[in-house]
C-alpha cells in the first residue's frame, strides 16, 4: 500500500458512517485483518462471509447495502469493468453484452484495462474515475454494473446495486451474493434495463443501509 493508493480509496471510505478515520501509516497499526485469507471454512463461502467467520461476527444480510455514496452520477445506463484476473471467456457472453448495450454503456477502470477490452470485444467509451468515490458515484448512477471479480464489482455489490459478474471457474463463490438483482456468468441474465429496480444509494437515503 502506498500513500497515492490510500488517497484514491480514502474519500470513499471516510464517507461510510461506520468508519471514523482513514489515513496512511508507514507501519501496520491496530487490528491485523489479513487472517481471513488463511481461514478455510468447511463450506464454500463468499469473501465477506469468510471474513465474518474469521472475526466471529454475523454474516451480512444479502439484501442490505454496506456502502453509501454522496451523489449518483449518471454517465450511462450500463457501467462495465474488466480486469486481467478472474476471467471466464468460455461462459460469459461479452459479445452479446456489447451488441445489447452498445451506445448505452461506458468502461471504468485503468486505461490499459479499457484498451484490452476494446481489442477483445469492441469499442466502448472510457470514463475516467480518479478515486474510488468517483467510481462509486458512476456505478450508483447507472442501472446495471457488469464486470468480473474486482474492486469495482465489490463496490457495486456493497451498494446493493444491480450487478452481473463474470466469475472464474474455480473461484465462483468469492463474489457470490444470492440476491434478486445479482446475476452470475452466462446462465443467469438480467432482465431488460427498464425492469431493473431503482435503488437509492445516497448517504441520506434509506436503501436498507447501515444506520
């Protein structure tokens, strides 16, 4: 972790009502949270549930958001992100997605991720999101987020936002939340955009979020 990375994350984290302070330190402080990576429960769980079991707290309610934003920035109906890791080209219908949403979608993420996506699946406008708060605002302002297992996908899941996730074959539980408006791989497809739920992600809203 570097100071620059912290500054990209910090504004979004400090907006959350359950976080009192977020700052950079040269050495570790407080409670070590990495132990969940070595916690291997007998049953298959997503990453949030594994962390909850490691810290001996209740699993998060599947239909409750744990992230909030201060504003919803409407850039496109569909927001797409795809990182180099956790891909499954054999099952996820990126060609069909580009046909269906072309002209009504934007790509978020790193410039090299956008270039790679365009080479493989066709041209899509790129929207710059300098911080995670910028990214969360754009996702919240959309009707649907589509992407693979990444930090952007976790923001969408944390916002309890309509989300369609490309999963890697042997990691298909990590980001899996059983929700009415979460879809996974190519065998589960979301409805038409006009049938998706309209959710309120604002910090002053009441979308089943943390008090």
